C-alpha cells in the first residue's frame, strides 16, 4: 500500500513536471509566433515602400502598440544632406510631444552612450540608475534603447521605448523582441539610402543629359549658365552655387551667374570675386573641397583679411571645380554650404566635374561663335553705341518735369535718330523748348544731331542769346554752316520760349513744320513764318531770323512735331492727307495732355493703314498751367507775413519738413523785402507800382518768381566784379540780399532786365 502511494506521488510529480515543461514550451512557441508575426508585419511595411519616413512612422506605431509603452521612437542620424537627424515617434495620450521636442532626442546623454558603446541600454528605474538619477523627471521612469546595426557593427540608428510615470522592468523577452525588430529596420534604412542614392544618380545623369542637350541646342551662353547654376544648386541642395569667370584681358575673376538658397546673401553678379580658396590648392589640383572652413588646417595659409571675407559670406563648407577646355582655364564652378559643415562625397565631386566639363564646352563654343561673328556684328555694335551716345546727349534736355506742362512721344526709325528735342529752364516761369530734325538718316544724321546738342548747350549758358529765339537760332545756324560747307546736311529747328506768368510764347522757326495751337474749340496753325533751315545757307546771305510772339491762355495747348508725322505713306504708297493732323487734334481736344502724344501716334497708325514707319516720329505737347499769384503793394509787415504763411502752409502739406519751412520763410521774406526796397521804388513815374509773386509746388520742390515794376539792375555785370556771388555785400545798394538767398535756395535766376528773380528749393 505504501509502495503504491509512493508510486502515485512520483507519478503526480512527473505529470506536474511534464505539464510545466509543456506550458513553458507552449509559451515559448507562442512568443516565437508573436515575434515572427511582428517581424513579418514589419517586413511587409518595409517592403511596401521606399519612403523611409513613412516606414519609420508605421514601425514605431506598430511597436509602440505592441509593447504597450508610453512612447516608442527611432533616431536615424545624419539622414539629410544638411546633417540633420531623422526622428519619428509614437506616443499615447498625455505623453505625446511636438516634433520640435522629440527631434532633440539625439542630443541626450543616453543616446550618446548607446552610439558610443553600440550596446543596448536598459534602465528599469530612472530614479535609481547611475546615468539618470537626479537628471530626469519622475514622468520618465523606464527606458530601453537598442542600437540599429548593419554589417560590421555599422550604426544606422537607435530605437527606444519609454514608460512614463509608472516603473517598468524590461523582460528578456521584450529586449529580444526589440533587438529582433532592429534588424529589419536597419535593412529598411540601408535600402532607403541605396534607393535615394540611385534616384540621385538618375536625377544627376538626367541633369547632365539636359545640360548637354541645351549646350548643343543653343549658343546663348547666358541662358545656359543661368540654368546650370540654378539646377546644380537645387540638385546638390547647397546654399550658394556660382560661376567665377576669369576675364581673359585682365585675369580678374568676377561672379558671372549665381544661385542662392533661402535667406542667403548674394555675392553680386558682375562683382570682382577672387577665389581666395585657390591659395590653398595644390598645383594642378582637380578640385578644392573643404568640409569645414573653421577646422581645416589649410586655412592657416590665408591672411586675416581673406579669412574675414570668407566669414562675411557665411561660407562654412566649400567646393570649387575648375572649368577648363584643354589647357585653357575659363573659371571655376563653385558651391557654398553656409553656416554648417558638409562632407563633399566622391560621387558629388565626380558629378560636378562632369557638369564643369559641359560648361567649359559651352563657353568655348560661345567664344568661337563670338569670334566668327564679330566682324559681322561690328556695324551693329557701332550703331548701338551711337544710339546710346545720342541718348546720353539728348537725356540732358529730356527732363519735362517743369512748371510748364509737357508731354513727349518719341519713336526713332532706327537705332540712331535725326530728330531731337531739348527742354531747359531759363527761370521757374520761363521754359525754352527746341525741337529739330536733321536731314538724312542713320549714323551721319546722328553725328550732326550730337554736334547740334553740343552747340546748343553752349548757347544756353549765354543769357543774352538763350532768352532771344532769333539770336539762338542764328547762333546754331552759323555754327552748323561753318562745319557743313562741304556736305549737304542741314537741319530744321523750332525754338520757343514760354513765359508762364506773362502768358505768352516767343518763338523762331528755321524751316521746321509750324506747330498747332489748341485753344478751346479752335485748332490753328501757328503763323511763325518759317525761315531757312539751319546750316543750309549763311545767315549773311539770307538775312536775320524772325521772332514771333503769341499770347497763350491757361489751358491752351501747343503741338510741336517733326515731319515724320506729316510725311507718312499709306500701304499703297501714297502720302497721307495733310489735314489728318488738325483733324486728329480736334478729335482728341479734350484728352489730358499726358495722353495726347501717344493717342496722336496711334491715330497716325490708323490713318496710314498700319504701313511701316517711314521716318523718325517726334511730338512735343505743351499746356499752359494755372498760376498761383500773390501781389504786394507796399511794405506792410503783417500783410507780407500773412501772405507768406499761406504759401508755407501749402508747402508743408506737400511734404516740406519744418526745418525747411523756416528756411523757406526766411528766404521769401528776404527776396520780397529786397524787391520792395530796391526794385519797386525805381518804377517809372506814372506807371503802377507792384510786386507779384507767382509760385508752383511739385513733389519734392517749390519754385517761384518775384517780379517788380522797377527798371531792374544789371545783375550780371555787377556780379562779375566780385570773385564770388556770395561775396556781395548784403547792405550795398542793389545787393538784394544775395548771400542769404543763395544759401537757402538751390537755384537763383534773374531775367535779363533784372526785375524778376526766380527761386527754387528742393527737398
């Protein structure tokens, strides 16, 4: 009986032992199945995409859910070209963190420990562990970190689990599961990098093919190089890509083309930019590559100024590849990585060298074409230069921003033109306008135009001529005739002096089409009796030119033009009717002055049936403006102050600062009192005594004319007796307070008689 009982006990113990073994084996089998199931899930996700960021996010979501942790994350160091880490994290409830926060995980001491030792880090309780005690908050209690290794212990990343608030002891099974999951994740990273590199190479090959195709398809080197730096800069994701071209004549290096990343300062297209880095290059170097300018030992070869220049442009990493064709160096293809270091890979350098060779071919092709076509384009360049010179010459008189309203339409027939106009201000209220047309076309006509401009500039400086249209035209004609005796060139010209305050124009015509006058509902041709064209005959042979004077009212318009508007042919070859212009002026009579010139030209195109332009077309439209006038009869200080205040208030509203207002007031008071004391008292007996102040306010300027009824004074002769105008004694009779007036105003001008003074103040 006792033997049977003992046998039963042994059997029971055996069965219990067998049951435990089976249970343990079943548990191991289930764990293995779970591990395989989890790994298959991860492998499926990895194989379903090449997008590493998407793979990592789905992986941490899967692992975080599986381990039932507060957080699960993966760190891939130096993933991007900018050396930034790629971090993806799963978190539950209150433990979720912003991307900006969890992206800083790689900066922790725990992470650095793992990547240094390449061993897992197990922290069951952060409150008692040596690495974390007293350093982490109580919220983060348990940490498990496993390195992602590939091949011969090559680190590709780190995976981590966080248990927050509650302490958790990591089991051997959990550790083994996480370690098992690390293998497919490391494979995914490697696969993604291989795919990215292949994609990069394909993209670069495509770019090289595109550059080659463009070089073969066009000779526009500017377009080629602009696109080259833009596409290379984007392909390599650099801060700055530029081409330094070496001038073959001066050997200076200038920035020819430039690509800039976001918030990167330009070096400046066309600016001289010596390649400082070239000083540290070895002889016959195939390229210059520097990962970190701050740490490279070769920087010791540069002086302080050169180092400061590199720091000024924020360059941190530098790559330069020579652009040479056979033995000729055209320049450098350069790349900057700003603010952060960068390791230039062999693949990148090889790619850039291939691109540089294509750029060298493009530059060489362009130079060959330029040399072959230089003779053919010589005349064109000279014509363009002549046009530019003519434009510069004419620009001095092209300023129409005067107190007289002026609008211009100018359409040259060729690059250079025989038509010209000149606007100059004799005084704020007296504007001279010259318009002319040189016979013939092309460079010869342009040369004569340039000569006329040079002569008229000299005549304008002589008040005794510039204020008299007949003397002005005579002076021009005599000068041209002397230079033109052995050729058949001549020029027509019309010169008019508009006096805004007097409401009149005094003009002289040298064989030019007579202007049209637009007054209310009336269109009439100015009866100015055209004389002989300039330079055609000697003035001694034909007699003096005639001056004509016409009254003008506020709002009256005058149209001055060249024969390109009246001698235009239609498509059939017939000249357009002479009446077309007055008809067009009548039709456009109510148009604003600034619209009128181009509207007349548009009308001409309609009348001529769209026929090609036969000649230069020049039209100058003038309108008499309204005038602000104040009168003074005697020295009444209160009256003078009140009237000046009206002007000052108006000028202040137009933007004049208070400092200038005080100066303007002082200048006006001085000028008015000078006229009251020195000018008005000389009024001839029986004539009305007065002082009139007319003024104009424009954006940034104030101008006025103060006229008195006196006989005036010979200011020019008087001033020539002094070494300087500012030496005139303010107390001397006839001095008229010149030092103070000249100190305040930018321009001071008198009429010939000396009883009108024009003043202008700019701000």
